[in-house]
C-alpha cells in the first residue's frame, strides 16, 4: 500500500513585510526594511501549489493567520482598542509591531513535526505543533496553528507545543527527515538539533536535542528507527538556521552539504546500516562537497531547500522518479545549476527540475521546502481530510481574485500601521475566510 505524501502550504497574508526578525536568518536580516509586495508573495505561493497539484500530489492550503494580532499586543501591555492605536505601537516598539503583523506562518515546514501512522503509537498521522520559542514573531503562531491543523486533518493526532521555553526550542519539520520506501511501512526518522558544544559563534541554535527527544517520545517513535544528529556550527553561522537549508530528503534519498552535520559518532552511517537492514536496499546518500558548492552559496541559493515530489500517476511504475522544484536562484547560479543537471542526466535521481520564482519568500529566508509541510498518509486517511482545505482550481481562482482586489503591491512596515491599510488587510482576510467556508468550493474538492 502506498504511503502518500500530502503537501500543506499556507496562503501568504496581506501584511507580508520584511521585518528582519529571523534569528540567524541571513536573508531576513539582509532584507530588513525593504518594501514588500504582499500580492506577489501570495501569487508566487499559489503558483507553486498549482504546480505541485498538477503532478497529482494532494495539495492542501491554509488561510493566513489573523493579523494584526491584537491579542498579542494587549498581552505585552499595549492598550489597543481600535486600529488607530497601531501607529503608536509602531512608533514605540517597531519590532513588537512587526511581530504582530508578521506573516511568517507562511513557512509551514515550521508548523509541526509529523510522523506517519505506521511509525507512531497512534496509528494515525501525528503532528506535534512547534512552539517556535526562539523568535517572538513566530512564538505567537502555535495556538492558531493547532486549531487549523485539527480542522484540516480531523483524522490526525494533534499534539500541543512542547513546554519548557528556550530549553525546548522546536522549529518543526524543517529539522526532521523521514526515510522509507514509499510504502505504508514504518520508516526511519532523523532529527537535527543545534545546541550543545561546540556552539555557534554568531547565531543562536533554534532547535534543541531535548525538544527532538521529547517529540520522538511523545509520538511513540521506535527508538531503533530514530536518530539524532547535531547540525554543524559552521552551517548555523553561515545562515542555515534550519537543517533544511543544507539538507533535503525524499523517501530513500538524502542529499546534504558536506558541512551540514557534526557527526563524529557516525550517526548518519548507523542510520544507513539500519535502512539497509530493514528495507534490503541502500539509502541513497548524496554529499555535496565545498568544492562543488560552497556553504555560502548553498545558503544563498537555497539549493537544499528545493521541494521534492513524486507524481502520483507514476507511483509504482518504472517512471516513478521524483520532480525537483527549485527556486530560480539555483537556475541562476552556475555551480548549483550544474549539480542538479547532473542529478538528472547522470545520476537519474530526478525526472525533471522545475524552477519557481519565490522572490518574496526567498527575501525573507524561505525557499520551496520552507513553504510546505509534508504529511504522510494512506489513501483511506486522505479521504478523511477536510475538503475545505484541499487545493482546487476553483479555490485557486477565487483566491487570486481576492488578492487582486485587496492585497497591496508595495508596502513598508510603517505603512502597515495606517488605518486604511489595516482595514484593507482585514477585509482581505475576511473574504479569504469566507472562501474556506464556501459549500460550493467544498463540493468541488470532493
């Protein structure tokens, strides 16, 4: 029986901006204060979703989280009774105002850590919602994320964010990889953490070993199939604030930069041996050396943050090679582009590559894989999902119309405090909310 890897993205919201809030996120820090284009950001995301769906891959979509987050602003002491008070917030504490307006929930790879039902104690897909405690603007997301995931996937087991504050820093699936043969058979899990010695010199690690271990325990993952490896401090200091900036995985394939892991104990090699023992075939591992692609270029191009999907119509056939979805920055970089062309022509790892323009997301530090959460499930479990959150051409068309009507095409952080801009953003979110409640569009997804 096939284990289907559904993809979950989120529509970028109308208050998308470059606040420079990402800890250790070089792209986010370097674009802080730039003028953003929320309309373009939302369309770029929808274009990628449409591409993924065109391969027959189940594509799900969440609406933007509500912004501005007035509840958060009140919790931190601001007396915000109406939108007119937002300008005062922006003047007194720009970083707090930016957090309240942030659309960082668009990067759904950080929403949760997911295991297949065949892997865990529950027998259903299990999702531990990430606490995102490393960053103020992201730490306000989990309560809404928990409710959204519960609504979209009522058949799944939803586990709340880990307690414990910074000691349990968790950034979700961006620091976890599952390996298997594409069948509904228990797989292997690799968790990547950044804390401990040696420590990075410049950036704070956003994932801890304690958090990884707690997630594995909570989901009941088999200890003999679960591995923990430390991220290389040089990768963190170079701007790989999540493992998925320097490593990618799909089924039996692991591709990573040579500087991705700090692994003197041979954790990856032990995992390779275990994979061979269980599945009878080797785990395919591709290591990219510094001479092939520098660590700095890996971070700037987001090569390893490419999204990998296997077309459903090819599953179980000799044509079942995955498709690689890369940001256009890879295409424009000679060494990175040469690597992926060799993976197609010489290694036969992929059937093709698709380049996608995600300029707005990339400027905030998020490539194709950042924008999606992988949720492995059986066909029966897929039928139990909430059709309201399934991407369809009809929903896509209506969302594009709403974006055209309500989303700004350029906005600065200070302009987000203007009452007319806030009103327009709220109107956009209200219209989008209606679409996800539409019985007509729900019927089209069934």
